[in-house]
C-alpha cells in the first residue's frame, strides 16, 4: 500500500528544515526591527545638526528638534 503525497510522514530532515526556516524568519524580523530603530536614531542625530533655516524648511523649531533628539533610540 503506497502512501499518497499528502499522507507522507515528515522525516527528521523535514522537521529540521521546518524549524530552521522558522528560526531564520524570526532572526530576519529581529534584524529588520533593530535596523529600523537604528535608522530612526541616525535620522534624529541628523535632525539635531540642522540649521535654523533647514529646520524651518521642514516645519520644526529648535525646541521640537531637541525634543525629538532626546527620545530613546530604541523604544520610540
């Protein structure tokens, strides 16, 4: 009696591959989240270095730029 493809049992290799795929997906998501937060940090540092004219062009005051720069790089 032959098993159909849908009834095939998972082999140890299939189980390892499945766990590896799930782990690698989780790692990629984690790295993407960290990269996003680091990009926010870089943007805030650049904002702090803008001149008054450049801040006016983007519609911010120096106080607003300082408040944004003071935010945590990781949590907000």
